[in-house]
């Protein structure tokens, strides 16, 4: 396998759930606004409604206050 193929196979997936969070899945490094770092194979859900009490992570507040599709 060439290096470009390996990068494509390991590239993280980013998707926006209709009416919900932004989902990041794969191997990556994530640094939040407090400087906390998460590295590795993971799936994280990021708030996009602005109401989460655990920002930047989703806590399902969008189910109460709503978020555009």
C-alpha cells in the first residue's frame, strides 16, 4: 500500500447529524479550548446547538432546544 492510500484509509470521517451534533470518527488528535488533548481511534460528538453544558461535546441538549437540520 502506498503512503497516500494509507492516509485515505486512516482519514477521519466528519459528518453532521440532521438536527444533532457534528460527529468525528477515526484516528485523530483533538484539542479543546481548555487545551485538553485526545489522541487515537475515537468517535466524538461535538455540540452545534450551543446549549451543551459539556462544550465542546454534545450532551443531547439539542433534543430539548432544537438545532437546524
